[in-house]
C-alpha cells in the first residue's frame, strides 16, 4: 500500500514540470538588451541614470511576476511608448524594410559602378583615338611642319 502511494507521488512529481507553463521565462538582462532608456536614449543595459534604474525596477517586477519577454516588452510599450524598444516590432513590416532597403541600395550602387566601369573601359580607346584625330584636324599645316621639324631635331 505504501509502495503504491510512493509510485503515485513519484509519477505526479515527474508530471509536475510538464504541467508548468510552456512560455519561456525571461531575465532582466535579456530585456535590458532590447529596451532603451527613455531619458538617455541609449540601451538600458548601459544607461546610468535614476530613470534607467526606475525602468530596471519596473522590469524586475514584471519578470518576477512570471511574464515572458514579449509580455514585458508589451507592458513597457504601454507605459513608456514604442520608443522604449531598441528595434521596431515586425507588426508593420518596417523592420524588414529597415534591413532590406539598405542592402538593395548597396546592390544597386554596386551595379551602377560596375556598369560605369564597363562603359569607361569600352570608351577609353575610342576617346583617345577620337581626341587625337580631333587634335590633328585642328593643327594647321605650318604647325604640323614645325612639329615634324622639332621631332627630327630631337631624334638627332
């Protein structure tokens, strides 16, 4: 009889952790990395002010109450406004744009530089040739004779 009761108690103890809430718990340090000090404008993790200390106490109370990281952040947004978050939420698609747009601009600029370099390479021999022929056409016969004479003197 006692043996059966011990088995039932042991089984209940084994099931107890499984019955605990599946939501991940958070810590002050995890939230501090992603929250800004409302007065300093720097991450709460490095902020040193009375307002930052008050925010930490608020976060500590929320963490001690068993809230998840998302729930703590939601409460902070309710209290301090959306500027308290270091990164914007994905609710509007703004954060995706914040990452994708600069990458697209870099790729576009790289393509433009590559295209300009390709065009510059193609144009260089033609430009030199056309500039020489343009220069030659503007030289008078007297100037051409003088250049030829100077070249002869130089070669001697």
